C-alpha cells in the first residue's frame, strides 16, 4: 500500500482514482525537430494526476516527451510537428482532464522568470558568503587577536569582496540609474553603505585594525536581496497566471478558401479575406457581414445585456460574440487596426499614470535616503573636529553610522508584507498584477461597478417560470432544445426542474436571429422574437398558429457572492454606484434586486470616463470593477481597478487586479487584506524608525561595533518579517 | 592553533561545495515546480525498478 493508493475514492481529481494504468515510462527524450506544445491543466492537483497525464500522453504515437508542472498547472509536451493539439486535448479529456492549448508566443514573451532566477542565484551566493564570514567574525568577536585576527579578517575579505561585487549588482545598477537623472532612491544609501563598508574594512584590515564590517556588508546584501527576491517572485506568479489567461485565447480564425474553412492564425489574415464565425465564437476581426443572420452579444463593447440582431451588410467588431447562426464576415481590419486594439494606447497612458503613483516605499525612501547621508556626513564632520583631524577614525564612525542606519528593515518592510498579502489573495482567486495595486486598494473610498459580465454572468435566467402553463412550457422546452441561444438554454434549464407533459414536436427548425419553429399536433408552433413568432409585441414569446400564448421574461443571472459583497460594502460605509451601458429597465430591475439605490443606465463609454473624471476631480479614490471594453477607459482612470477573468484581454491588461474566482464577494476580501497589509507596512516602518532611534545615537557617538551592528540588523529584519505574517 | 591551517580550508571547501550544489540545482530548473516535486516523490512509479 502506497500513499497514492490511499487517495482512492477520497480525492476530487480523476487521476487519483485511476492509478492502475498500464505502466509506460516517460523515458523517451525530446527529439530534434519536435514541436513544443504547452497545455493548461486547471484540474490537476496530486501526484497521481501527474502520473496519469504523463503516462497517458506518452502512450500516444508521436509524443516524445511530457513534463507536467503542478505549480503552474501546465504541461509541456514535445510532439512530432504533424500532430495536432486536438489529439492531445482529446486524449486528456478521455482521461478525465480539461486541457486547453496555450499560445506559445504569448507565454514566451514572459521573461520575468529569468530575473527571479538571477536574484535567487545572487541571494544564494550572498547567503554562502555571509555564513562563512559570520563564522570567522564570531571568532574575532570572542577574542581572537593579533595575527589570528588579521588572518581571519583577510580570509573574510577574500570571501566578501568578490561576493559584494557580484551579489549586490542589482543595487548598484538601480542606484546608478537614479543618480544619473539626479535623483535619490533607496538603493543609493544601500550601495553606498555596502561599498563604503567593504572599502573601509579593507583599509582597516590592511592596517591591522580592530573592526572589519565585512559581515555587516554581507548581511545587508543578503537581507535586501531576500526582500528583492520576494518582491520579484510575487509579481512573477501573478504575471505568469495573467499571461496564461491571455495565452488561453489562441488567436486563430476560420478563413474561407473556396468555400472551405481552414484554421489560420490571426496574423495571417489580410483585409478582404472572408472568415467564418460559428455560433458561440468571438469575432476575430472588424468586418462586414456578407452572408448569414444571427444575434450578437455586444455586452463587451456596450454593456447591453440583450442580444442584437444582425443581417448582411451590418458591421461587426472584434470581441463580439456570435450567438445563433454562422456568419461569413469580410475582413475590414485585423490585429492592431481593430477597434479593440485602438484601446491599447489608452492602456499605456493609464500604466504611465500608475507608475507615477508614489508608493509608501518611495515616500519613505524620499525622507530616508537624504537623512542617512546627512547623518553619516555629520558624524564624519563632528568626529573630525573632536579628534583633531583624524580622518581614519572619523571615517570609521561615519561608515558605522551608514551601515547601522541602512534600511535592512525598510528593504524588507514592504516586500515581506506584499508577498504575504498577494499570496493570501492568490489563494482566494485574485491576481495582484500591479506592484502598488494593494496600497492603492487600501485607499479606496468609492466603488463603481459595471453590471453586465461583472455582477452578472452574462447568461439569462427565466424569471416567470412559475406562471407558465405546463403545456406551453413543454412546447417551449421542446423547441428550445434545438438551439444554442442563451435564452433557449435557460428555458431548457428551467424546464428540467418541472414535471412537464410529453409533447411531440416535429420538423424543428431554427431561423437565426428570429427563433425556432416546429410542428405540433398539426399546428405551427414558434418560440422567438414576438414580431416574428406572433404579430406585434416585444420580448420572447411562444406562439401557436401565430397567436401569442406566453411571454417569457428573462433576467441576467447574478454572479455568486454579489449579495454578500454589497452587504459588506454597506457595512464598511463605502458608497457604491452601478454604472451600466444597459437599458434603464434592465438596470433598475437589477439594482432593486440587490438593494442598490444609486445606479445609472445607458451610460456610453465616454460618459463613464467623464463620470470618473468628475469623481477624481472631487478627490475621490475610486475602485472600478468592470469587464467590458466600454469600461476599459474608465478603469484606466480609476485609482485602482479589478476585472473578472472572463473579461476581454484588453480589459484584463488595464486592470490592476484580476478576479479568477467566479465569486465576486472575494473583492471584499481583497479590500480587507489590502487595508491590513497597509497597516502592517506602516507598523514595519515604525519598527524601523524605533530601531534607528536607538541604534543611531550609538553609532553616531562611536560606540558601535561590528557585533552590535550584526545583532541590531538581524533583530529588526526578523521582527519586520514576523510582523508581515500577521496580514490577514 | 596550527589546526586552523586544516580547519579553515576544510570549512571553506565544504561551504563552497554547498554553493556549487545550489548553483547546479538552480541551473537544472529544480525550483520551477516546487509543488510538483513534492508530489512526485510520493508516486510508486519507480518502486519496482528505477527509470531506464
């Protein structure tokens, strides 16, 4: 009995119940000329899943290597170039796993992994050097003298100097970048302290001095690199998850060549090509409908929740979803020229605005960096005067002051907290994409929601199922079965919960954009738009021989957790406004259902922007939650923005935080954690300040020793890291 | 104190060995999938015979 066996029947993942597969080892190696395929596997979660996926794929002909990455829930597969992705996903579906191909180009555009690895290497080297030098330093502190002490100091120097040159490079680079444009950042005092400490210690060692600060310079490097690495890793995790979302949308289209559709990449499409857009698919391009009738879901562009009827010669935009009938579309613009992409400029403007946001760390550095330099300089001048011009002694004290004040705790204060907070949010299903997003979220005092797609799932539910005569309902359900239209689906869903009489409807046909018709008992029955099925009227109706029998009323389905979210926001006293592009009647019904007094309907994208500008002018810090293109401009203007994972790529890029979970009440958790994180950061600054208030006078008046510096530095770093763990 | 002549080089080379080991793990992508590695050790695939 092994541990994997005990999983059987307990685990939620299919692989755990299927370990007894034929054993075939994943021992073949990737061969020359193989194609690399990345698949997203959202449902894998245990050792058995890895085995099942790897063995299952290896058993396929043409697959030469498979490697599952459980952390990223992804598999990398090397296959012969002639094997299609579909073969792989089908094989996995047969094993019980959802798999989706990821776009390699989008994935490999993500280079932050390398930066994290580079930092980890420097961190390892700094850690090795710090421990060895500390070992030798302890011997010196405990009383080694004369030749022994000098020997230990020389060995320390031999370890420390190369390490300081190599490991602390990120600080030098940043400091130089700031100095070149005549600015000061946190890295300037850090670099100065490390370099001066090393240089001064080398000089002391050469002259058989008592104190060498090699261990202090190295611990400084190590602790600060640890902070830097945490920061980088947090953002890498969020960014790689965000990249994966983007890579899920493989940019392909069905191009019609001599009437035959073939899958081509978007980049191969030219203006004038004819593409086929099947029901349920998103428009890949801007274009004009040449053939076919259908209904389009334009919620992403306008916020409208009702489908829009389209027929030949109508213009369609990339991003709209085709609902009912297949459409042949003549390409008018593709890729960068589409309306969708014209928003990219706007997003880069927003990014710039956000990079100008002064984070707490920046503000602390603005006070701290000059203060540290002035203090060290003052110590030097004072001791020059007191010691009657003894440069060596005065410089020693100045360096000790610089090392002791150097912001070990400050360097960890922010990254430690944001790592813990982002990790907690990641587990809740929120991706924090922007470095200062949490801080900005903590300052929010007004919340604005979009409706369609954000608070609703963009799928209708039948409202009046209780008022419909059973026979009518049965007829409607029988007709609706034949259609993929969201309203038909909701009628079928509602019908499943009812005991309906059996009706035999024959000869069912769907007329895209209008409805479904059939034959029942010799009569013509039709379900669809009122003006088509019956005579006059509005909405969706069931008609028998042209007479309207029942009207079906729909409402967009509320997302899970929306009620809870609004209750929490009310408790917090945050004013909430619903700003939607949908019709007044839809929005009013919705706002009433969730008990929201403040709503605006029929708002155009430009009006949303104006609304945000007005609020900004009043000094409000707005949190904007939205998913559509009509929200993107407004989101870029908001103080901080959240988009659900179902949002369009452009909108997700503009958002600071992406909500992966389908439960919107997690936004409340995000607010709570952001505020808690901000409190912890401020506390950490307080700890660092307290520490300096005690340590600086010591150093300033010449009582600091390398031992006291080492103790003070480690203590403050540990306190700050432990405090960060209290983020909840 | 002559013992130091042996001890210090031994300490440093052992520490250096650790560092080289760390750099090797880093270079061979061993920090890419911490969750997966934790799970893989529990598989019984290699219980009967090692990988070819």
